[in-house]
């Protein structure tokens, strides 16, 4: 990307818990990691996790119910790790039969709630979700035409009529979210330069109503970053600042477009947990694709809540009870604090200190 050495840096400590609330999804994206788990009911869906053959996943994901068990699980994580936000994932969270109930539980614990969605069911559930306290929705956007959508989907979504319905549902979801005061962003995974035109079309189509964020493809980060640079150069965008999540691999750069709009480029820092990742077979620049991204909560089918720290190493998952009592939990907490302090010292310039917090 651009030379960012003179761009102000904002350090934001990681305080987010990702929660896989459901496995079902009406899409079959070629770059889907499915939060590291196998697809619970693969059938004819065409869905598969890109890491399934190598990540050692040994449990199927169950749908998380909006009940006392879930409230207890959230409280247990928050009690062992400083947490101020939960981010619901899947599968497709808007297909959950009681999304407002899950949001209500999290809000009662004082947590901000966001979710990632492909928009296929948002118009139906977002009004109630907003009333329950949903703060933001990150919409995964794959294209503006049926052909663009099909380019990143399994063959079963090649039907133009099906793709048209999916795209119409996304538009309706954006309208519903905006109407009910939910913050909306459009996330676009850009695998390589062959997808630059698709991304430019999405920015033109949706960039005036929502915040657009380009996401690096985990399968080929180098080609993906180069493609993001192509988009930025084509649009004449200028970097505004660099936002680093301390204690996780997430980083993003907001760019200002010539017309005043903002475009984000989100990429991965080479972050590792100092103990857990030290002797991992993926701990090298080529094989570790996501780095240490943060803590994830699952429900195992017929089993306990599970906590994971890596979608490429699902064999590292521990039961919730085991995690909160473990050295790994203490390692995560210490790493978050240490990296926040280190990065704050490193980037403590007058320009960075004056940057407003988001």
C-alpha cells in the first residue's frame, strides 16, 4: 500500500469477542473460512471452510440459543478477559431465529453488539434487532451484478435469478439498517487484481450510502494487498491514518477519496501469541494467514461452549470452563495489555495523540 510512515497512528486495544451464533448460510463464498468449523449440514450447499482439511477441527458447530447458558458464557469470558463488544458471526447471523434475544442478553451485560452479514435476511430481522440494541452491521458485499456475485460463489449460485434475489435482499438490508439507526459498512474481500473492476463497481454502487471496507483475502495476502493498492491508485485516494488493533492482527487504513468519501483498506499484521504460537507449524510468513486475530466463542453440537484463538488451529480450542482457568487465557490478557502499551509508546507522536477516537 502507500507509504504510511508519516500517517498518524491510532492504537485501539482489542476488547472484542467474536461469537459464531449459527452455521446456516445461503451463500457459498469461495474464500469462506466459516470461523474455522466444518459446515454442520453441507448437503448440496457447496459451502466449505478453506481451512477444514488442515485445521484439526473436531466438533460440529451448534446454533447458540438465547438463554441463560449463553448469558453465563458471555459473563464468564468478560470476567476473565476485558470485553466491551461482542460481534456475532456465522454462517449468516440474520438467519438466527432469535437474533434480538441474543442481542438483548449481550446488552444487559453492558456489551456493544455488532454482526457480520451477507444481507440475505436483514430486512426481515433488523428492525427488531435495532430495537434490541444492535449497534452496527458489517455487510459482506460480493458484487453489483449476478455475474459478479457468481464469480466468488460455488456453482450452485450461478443462477441469474437466484443471484438477482440475493442482490435485491442486500439492498433491502441496507435500507432497513439505515432507517433504524444501525451503523452500516460494506466489506469486500478482494482476492487479486482480477477482482479490481468488481470492487470498483461495488464502491460506486454502495459507497455513497455506507462505509466501504476492502478486506484482504486470507488465502493469498500478497496478491490481495496488491489489488487493494490498484483500487486506491485508480481512485486517487489518500491515506488519512492507520488504525491498529493492539493484541490482535487486525489493522486498517481509512483513505479519503477526491469527493470526500472514506474508503477503508483492512489487512493483517503478523501478530503471534508469544507462547501458544511459538512452536506452531504455521508460524512462518507463508503459512500463518490470519495471525492471532482474537478470541472466538462457539457452541459444540451436543457439547459445551468452546473458545478458540485460531481458525487455522482449531485443535487449540478449549471448553469455556477450561479456557477461563487456563494459562492461554492469561496469555491473551497479558498480550493485549503489553502490546497496547508498546504500540502506544511507539506511536506516541503529537499527530497521533490529537487524532479523535472512533
